[in-house]
């Protein structure tokens, strides 16, 4: 009799755990939608004029020709900021983007700008290797690193500077996908906007902000005191290294309120998959415990918990699963509508497809010891250069 009562109690606790987990997943999802929508609609900058005169160096690493490359690079010359310089960095003089950059520099003599060519191998991260020379030749205390596919609004620098607070060590912006052309580009936009950027803003609002390499604003003396740009080679991804570095010195990573655009154009399914797989492997290599929890983000696993919660609540599994799906994707539709993300009749299919793909990406992310960037040879996730950089950072801490 005692054993039967114990079994009943355990079953009750298991049922309670299932219902609680389903409720937690749903609450986190709805909260992230509300927070992202509120943050993205807040585009005002208080006392904007106080930031416009702060000198800033913009580092733009370039590699190859991509969709909208001329427009995104040209946007760097059209900022309202009073005093800034642009430093383009390319690894090889034979890169096809070089003539475009040289033409843009010649066409905009009113903005101090130059192109630096060369590649210093400080680790496995090709973008960081490309940026070292730019960092060392930057003229100003404030330095913004911006990928070549970031489309800068005229008040780009003001938004970055306005997000800086007393406890800040780094200000970032995730990409906000725009101008998606075709089915697979729309799929990428629901990865970038509705899922990744949404949860990044959720974490930032909770005080757990983490870096995104698309745009990073540094104060030079901070990073130099923390080991310099070479300290970012301690991880295969510079944004992961930046997150750990900033947090280790008691500072915070913050996000601008409205993320900056990345126009997509057309995409193939393979390009979307490879990009997401590369990011998954980088996250697994740099934050393995957090990566392990990604499987519980709203999608297939939470849907299973919703179905299991049905019988516990005395209703059918199909009913609770259906209610869960309606609530999750209705919230996602509201976010897409308020943020300007693609919202079409096929969008729910893409949201479901993304969540199914996330399981496959998460699984595949556990395998592989290298990543491919822009069609180059595979880069190792860990190498001697990274270990040397990490040792240097530890020496800085001891000093």
C-alpha cells in the first residue's frame, strides 16, 4: 500500500513538472516577444546631439562581393556624425572587393577613409586576423567594428554611443534581416529576426547580454587594458571571446534598442543551413553548457511537453499541443507585424520549418571540429593561436 502511494506521488510530481515546464517555455516565449517588440520600436535617442561630436573609428572588414555590398559599404560614408573615420580591412589585394572600396573612397573625399591590406594570423578567426591591422592604426578612442553587410542608418554611431552606460564594456547589435527575396531568404530572416535576435534582446533586458560580431563598439583603453584585440582570439568566434572577456572584468555587454539591418537578397537553402550550422558549432565550442539548453527553446521539445501536459490536465494531448502552437506562432506573427519582418501566408510554414531544422542543427552542431567561412578552407575550432591568446589574457589578469 505504501509503495502504491509513493508511485502515485511520483506520478503527480512528474505531471506537475511537465505542466510547469510547458508553462515556463510558453512564458519565456511570450515574454521574449513582448520585450523584443518594445525594444525594437524604441528608436528615439535622448540628447542625441551630445553624441554626434564624439570621434569614432569605424573598422569594416571586407572579403569578396555579396548582395547589396555597394549599398552597405556606401552607407558608411553617409552618416550624420560630425567626426569619424573609416578603415576598410582586406586580407588580400587580389580580393574582388578591392576595386569597389577604392572607388567608394575616391568618390567620398569628405570622409577620412583608407584601405588596409594584409592578414596577421593571430588565431583561427579569419575576420579577426583581418581586423588586427585596422585596430592598431585606428586614430580614435572609440572604435566600432562593423561587418561589410551591415546597412548603417544615418544615426548609426549615435545609437551605439547612446547605449553605452557606466557599467558597459561593449555595445553590439545583432543583424535584422531585411529585403528577403525568395523562400530561403525568408527562412533565414525567421532565423535571424524572429528567433535569434528576439532571444538576444530578451537576454539583454534580463542583464545577461552577450556580444554579436555584426557590430561591436569598443572603448580602446578598455580592450587594451583587458589584453588588447589579440585577447579576442582566445575563442574561435570574436563575439564569444568578447562576451567572456567583458564579463570577466565585471562589465556588461549591451545592445542598441533597434538592431541594424542586413539586407539579404536571394539565398539558397544550403547557404542558410551552412551559416546556421557554422554558428551552432561556434556556440557549442564556446558555450557548451548553454548550447546544450538550446534544445529547450520553443519548438519541437516544448511542443512534446505541451502534448504530455494534456493528459495530466485531463484533456487530450492533441488539444494542448494545438493551443500551444496557436499561442506560440500567433505571438511570432505579432512580432513580425510590428517589426517589419516578412509576414505572408507561408510564414507559419517557415516558422514550423525553422523549429524542426533547429533540432537538426542542434544535433549536427555537436559534431565537427572546424567551420567554413565564405568558402575558404575549414578553420579549426581550437588551435595553438587561440591557446596562446588565452594564455596572454591570463597573464594580463595576473598582472
